[in-house]
C-alpha cells in the first residue's frame, strides 16, 4: 500500500529536565526566605535594597573545608586570601583571623592589607604592575614577591645593586597545564625557556635569593589533574635552578582557581553534579608533590583561592521595581540591582530565588536591572510566577568579584552587611550617596 507523504517537521526543543540539548530556562522554585537565620525582608528593611549579604560562618566553613583537605595530606600549607575577590576589610579580617595570608596584585591592595595590620611578611605580592617604590617597600618589609616580566627583573636587579644583603624574590610562571586558554600573559613561560632565562638573570646576582615559584593557571578549573601537572612543571623548574645556582625554593605557590558552586553558563548539569570536591584537588596536588619533590624537601605550599571560599558566602537581595509584558508577549521584571553590581552575571547563570511562597504558574520571564541600558539583563528567561511590586528576590553565590568589580554607573552601589557567627550584624560598607559619586570632583 502506498504511504502518504508526511513533510519533515522541526520541533523546538523544550527545556524539560532530561533533555540535555535544550536551552535551560531555569526553575527558581527554591525558596530563600532567610540567610543565616535572618529573614531577608528584615535585612532589606534595616539596610535598604539592593543589599549584599555575607555570612561569616559559611565563609569560615569554606576555608576550613579546603584547609582540612590539604592539611591532612601535606604540611606546611598556607592559604592566602586573594584580595581582589573581595577586599572589604570585614571580609579580609575573617580570613586573616583564621591564619590566611594576603594575596595582593597592586599598590592599592598592598596598602590596604598593611593598613589592616597585615605585616609585610604575610603578604604575597603578585600582578603585572608594581612600581619601583612598591617593589622597594615590599622587599624591605619582607613580602613574598613574584616577579611578572623582564622589565620588573631589571627593576629588582637595580634594587639589588644598591642592597647590602640578599633579597628574597620569586617568579610567576605561565604554562600549558591542559587548561584552555592558557593564561600566558602573566609571568614567564615554562615551555619556551623564558622562565629559565628570568631565573638566570636574577640568580646570577649576588644579592638575589630565590624564595619560590608561582603559577595561576586560570579560574574555575574543573580538572584537578591540571594542578598535578602544574606542580610537576614548577618543581622541574625549581630543581633546574637548584642544580645551577645551588638555591632551594622555600615555597611553591599554586595560585587560586578552585571552582565555586555558582553555575557556569553553558554547562547543562548543575554544579552539585560536576564540581570535584576539595579532596580531589588536594590528592592530585599532593600525589604530584610526592612524585616530584626531592628527598627531604618540604616547601611551603601556598594556595591563593578566591571564589571557592567566598562565592557561596555572599547573596544579593534585590526588589522588584516594575513588571511589564513585552510586545512579543514575554514577561519582563525590572529589579533594583543590575549588571553594574553583578559583574559575574557575565559568565555565571544567576539563580534568582524567590523569598516568599507563590501559588500558580511560572512563566519564562526576562529579568532586568534598573539601568537605562539594553545590556542590563540579569537573566534572559528565568522561570518566575507573577511577582508583586516590592517583592524581594535573593541571588545566591555572588560573594566573589561582584563587590570589588561593581561600579557607580547611573546608580550608586549598595550596602554590604556581614552576618556574624555570634548572631550580630555588621554593616561593613554603607550604601553610597551622591557625595560618594562626586568625591574628588573639582
Ligand atoms: C594571581 C591570582 N591568584 C589568585 C586568584 C584568585 O582566583 P580564584 O578566584 O579563581 O580562586 C587570582 C584571580 O584572578 C589571581 O590572578
């Protein structure tokens, strides 16, 4: 029997669970009505909206979890708080109280750490720009210095010429550890011999002593084996220098880069599924140390973890300003916080959670901020019920990079409150006003 012709049909893939090819539209049914036991509504009533909220207990739990994973396998190990991740004094102090060093990458950050009482010897100074004045100051104060480029080698050699004692310096190295793209713009390349060349120039000087080697292969690194390879390559370099200049490194700094539970754009599975636990990173690194360290050599292992320690300890509370239906029928909600305060919305898929219960249907909704700019989109299609005006949404996992990278643009920046372990609340940065914006104007 002859079949009737059926024309081919294209069906749009839906975002239903189980369909890994569909574009996810998110499902924000999880309710976050309180943070560390404090109702979110009370927080915005006390400190205004939008509002960044940090939880000291969560921050310290994260540090403890990562420290413990390493300390049970290797000693000595020291964490250094990466200031750029969030350098509010209240946050830095939580880490310093727990023994973290400060990892800074500029003169401003160096002075911020010193002003908070961190001694020079507890500061790691990285970064591509260090003035001669800063280099002199840091070397005098005994900071752990990682030289970034050959011009800086020249600067350090000039300081060594004038010195009557040995100056301890380290170098930053970049390499292919299997992570793409290779962050090759910082430090000296391992594979092409640049790192050996830098060490040769430095260590020929009678007043230079090699303190250690450093590498930061990138951020949100999901493959623990990349750290194993980095460890192996850094030790190969360190022993190459030891054999030629009879100098043994005191520290091995593996940078930061451990991932946080914030959800990366473009990955279908949720972070709970794809995130390796701290123990996998610790095992990969320590196995590589055991395989590559020379007998009797136990350099201090330095880790400059940023986002893995603080992302899950920070939330952004934001209120609904307005609701609209677009000409194409899509729902749109205008929030009082936009991309000016949520820089990480560029690479994370933000998970705006409801803070109060809703009955009824959820619709794909475009979630936007208050800026008069088309780019101010927090989520292009987030599943939301019909929200009330003034209702608060809570965005979790925003503790890293947002406060430091947020900007005064069209609006001022919000307050930041730290919920203490003892139940008290510290306003660690007040909300800005017009005078903050005009500060410094003639
Ligand atoms: C040198 C250095 N160390 C540490 C960090 C912290 O990185 P992460 O937040 O990925 O742990 C950075 C971030 O860029 C960095 O440049």
